[in-house]
């Protein structure tokens, strides 16, 4: 069974940087993505990346966040620069897992990112 484990969250001052990691174990994954959920708000897509490396970003993070992946390590990353207090949220990674009956989506447990002003 494929599992995702996020790491790299923490507390940072506004203008600072953090790098999140999402490691997949137990099998291969296809497209992956980072989502976030702030208190009282719906979960939203931050960035996504296909197995081949094609990327997509939410408008609010373009130019500041960079998504990448290392397929050999089955790991995805999110480099977050110029962080703002509005970026405070629990960040989750998501992955599409191929199976005999189609593709399913799995989630990690989330990692807290807190940006202080």
C-alpha cells in the first residue's frame, strides 16, 4: 500500500523560506500535488507536477514557490520563498496511484507551516 509522508514544515518569519518534502513509499505514483488548508477555509491546490515534470501553480504562489520531484527517490518537494503570513496553513501532499482497476488518489498526513509577521 502506497503511503505519503510530508516533512519540512515549521515556523518562519515573513520573507523567509521553507522546503517541504513528500516521500512516497510502498509503490510508484504518477502526478503529485501540494494542497493547503488554512483554519476556516477550504483545502486549495498550491502546485502540481506530473511524472514527467510538467508543473502548474496557483496564481497566488507563482514566482515564489517551486514544485519539483525526484522520481528515483519517489519524492516531491515544494520550495517556498518570500513567505507571507497568509501562507500559514497545513500543507498536504497528494498523489495519483496507479492500480489494476484504475487510478486512486492518496493523501499525506499534512505538515504545519506558520509564517509570523
